[in-house]
C-alpha cells in the first residue's frame, strides 16, 4: 500500500503554505501551487504517488491548506 497526493487547481488560491511546509512536493508557479516535477497547469487536478518519507509532510500541507485543495489518499 502506498499514498498519493491530489491537488485541486480549481480551488487553489496560491497562498504558498503547502510549498513552505513541503517544498519537495509543492511549488508555486503561475500564482498557483503545482506538484514538483509536473507540468504546471492552472485548472483541473494534479496527482502523483508519494514516497514513504513524503507522506507526513503531504498530510501536514493538506491539513494546513485554507481551501482544502490538497488530498492525501491511500492507494
């Protein structure tokens, strides 16, 4: 079992709290959060698998997101 992170670009306001908590997972591009290593998009959803050592930081970012645009789900 593993985990993946899902970022909802439609509700993201680009505040940057996720990137400050987990810069190895999130970065701000085009005034919105993006998943590191993925092509920046302005709408829709981005998702990627999480490494074991990224899960706790992704959960912390999810809990800190003011618009609840980040989900961490078990796969």
